[in-house]
């Protein structure tokens, strides 16, 4: 991410992308310290505010994190995949998607943004999805997932504005990784851009390294291209 030693935190580090990003950061000689948080390792549950608060209290970023990467999210819920039509909507499934992808991200910002360093470039990147783009929606369907990611994108924008008041060089962004063959998305990979988790991690960390403060609050894909809201 930088030519100087930096500290990083990965949220959702046990998933396919989160694990690959954690490994890539551990392999980077410039990354001085990596903290990996997940439900399986640390009982971090983004739908449980006390869990998020406790996780934030129990980590020591030193002078602050230079990079926080949030890879947590859900697509299939209780065996239910994305809806094809409104007749398929299940209120509990939709509420769960919003709870994890949108509210969970807001809680991550609430408790982990204060741990970012207060001067110099810092990046908080969270995974979104191209289907969360309202302007890019040509096919319909996937209502719960689309809505949860669209809400996440608005939350990212708000977080970017607030964080800029504390550090003018801070960057908060939403990233679309492509469709990566992990347990979360592998069955939806047909006819979409795919990459291994390892290539995905390299792509996303490369995008992060090239971001400027003026791009904070933006929505970018794995190649660094802007995605419309």
C-alpha cells in the first residue's frame, strides 16, 4: 500500500477474499502488523453491536491503522439464494441481508474508523458489489442483495465525509471484487469476470495503493474503474 511500514486490519478474515487479503498483507514486507478478525477466530459478529465494540476495544493499532479492509458480507442466507422476482421475497431473508451488509458495515465504521491514523494517507475499504449500483441495474432481481449493497454504498459515502473532517488524507471506498470462486459466490460465476481469491487480493490491494484522497467516498471495481451509483 505504501513505501513506508504500515499497520493493517482485516475484518471478515476467514472468508475467501478476506483470507487472501490477509495472506497478501502478511507477505508484504512493508506491512509491519496485520490483525485479522472474523466470526470463527474472534467471535466478531457484525450483527451484534456488543461483539463489534469488544473487538475494537481488544486490538492495539499502535499509532493507528493505515489500512482497514472489510471483507464481511452475505449473499445466500439460510440456503436461500438471490430472488428472481418479487414473489420470491422473504422478509426475514431481506432483513438479514440488510443487517449484515449494511448495518454491519455501519457498525464497523462506528467502532473501527476511530482506530485509523489521524494524519497521512489511510484507507478504509469495504467490499460492495456491482449489483448494488442503481444506475447499472438492467436486469432486476436479486432485490435483497442489491438493496443491502446499495445501502452499504450510501453508508460508505457518509463515512467518507465524516472521516475527512478528522484526516484530510483519509480515503473511504467501496470496492467490487468481481465474482470470485469462493463458497459465497462460486455458483454465480458463469459469464462474469472471475479471478482466484489470491488474484482478487492482489487486484484490490493494487487499487487501494493507487487511490488518492480526492477519490474518497467512491465506488470502484477490481481494475480501479469507477462504478456508477
